[in-house]
C-alpha cells in the first residue's frame, strides 16, 4: 500500500450493532511497521465526525500462537495507557482500543475472520513521536524497570 494514498475503508469493534463495524473511516495510509499498518482516520458516530486521528491495525503473525499475539497487544495497550495517565509528553494519546474485523469497504459486511487488535490515537506530528517534544523523549525504554507494567 502506498504511503499517503487516499482510501475509503472503515473499521470498528466486533459488536452486535452493525454500525460499530464502521466506527472509524480510514482516509489515508500513513505507513507500515513490523507490527501494524497505520492510517489517518476520523471517528464517525451518529453523523458526527471527529477531528483527524490515527488508527493502528495490528497484523497477526501466523508463526505465533494467537493467544500470545493478543496478550502482547494487550500489554502494549496497557503500557500506552499507563504512560498517558502519567502525563508523559511526546507520545500519542490513546483514544480507543478494541478487537474487530480488518478494514473493509463502507457498507460491506466484514467477513467472518479472526478479529485483529486495533487502536485509535491522537495524531502525533513530526518524523517520530519524540520529535514533538522540544526536550526529546520524556521516557526511554531503558527506564522500563521504573514502571509497574514492565515487571
């Protein structure tokens, strides 16, 4: 997928309400990394559209047991929430985290597939999240021993 390419995809949590499958409209592919694809998106609810945000759709590694993949995502989500709650600067603010079908075309019914982890966050401008902080990153992975979730 070309970075920055305009899209018309939706995603949302697995739910008995059909409209939740289209909670987020993905409008551009921002990039891909080792774990996930990241999109520029807006949240849509009751006809109200949010400010732009990012949606990170995690890929399931078929070489690992699915339970390990989901636990790893849950741990990362908990770590991000902890950093947000501690007021750590220079990182995206988590808005939502859920399991749902992969992105699909608006109005289409998602195929019955294993739900993937999806996280929505505020947009962090700059080449890296740390670049948004004038003093550099406020937290470094080497400091992991000082946080309760890293134990």
